[in-house]
C-alpha cells in the first residue's frame, strides 16, 4: 500500500469548519488618539467609521477526512519524463515494460489515484511492501517517498498513442496530469544474447 496522508487518521463524521459572515467589533481609542483592535482582529479604516474585523468561521457536522483531503495539493509533476518505447505491431516481444519516476507534491499518497485513458497502456504503482521488486524498482532505494514522488511501472503495447496522459487526482479535490512521450522501437531480440 502507498503511504496514507496526514488526513487518514481523521474521522469520517464530526465537526468541520464552515464559512460564516465576518466578525466586527468597534476599535478602542488609546491615549495617543490612535485606535486598537482586540487580538485576532484587523483595523479597517476604509469604512466611514473604523471597525475591527476578522474572517468569520462557523462549525457544522460533516466529514473531517474529506475536508482534509479536499485541501491537499497534488503536484504539479515537476520531473521531466524521458520518452518511453512503444513496440511495433510485429515486434516479437510484445508490450514493453518500463519504470518511471514522477516527482511532485503528494503524488505517492494512498488517497491520490492514478489513471490513464490512453489505449495500449497498463499502469502499476510500485509499493515498498512488494517483496518481488528489484532495488531499481523499490521506492526507498530510489529516494522516492510518497510526499514527493511515485514510481510507476508502465506496460506499453503497440496501440499506445505518441503521448501518454497520466492523471493524478484526489476524490473531491485537486488533480494534475503528467505527459509521457512515446517513440516506436522494437528492440533487437539478438541484442539480448
């Protein structure tokens, strides 16, 4: 499993903040004829009469976990992904598998889903607890941690387009897209000998 974000520990039912009208109180005069506001309030002098204000905030019943997820940032993807190979239709090996590194805020968190509508592409996020991974595919061995990075295995078939679109999103929250260029290449099977 990918690492959960700091939202995972919050309950699904409870109190959440809600927008409310701004709070206002009159300022207090000081001995030097200036005005002062209570702590947490700002003096607004643009009005006809100066007033102390602060943003209003109410409390309603809701879903604290969902409210936290909605505030999470996702990306943007900051790493440039090199071109990946797509086999020709007659390539004897079939689909080509590769591992790419995608860097960006919170990309590896469990709440962030990864999907693609690109035909000819299968995606798999590489997770630390998979014992079959080689060191080059293990996130911790690649200094790739959930708050800033995700390792993804791509399985690219011959019908994949020239550019793959990978979509990262969080339910009811932010999203971002990574673009992966693809070039057609069939590796020489004799070269592996």
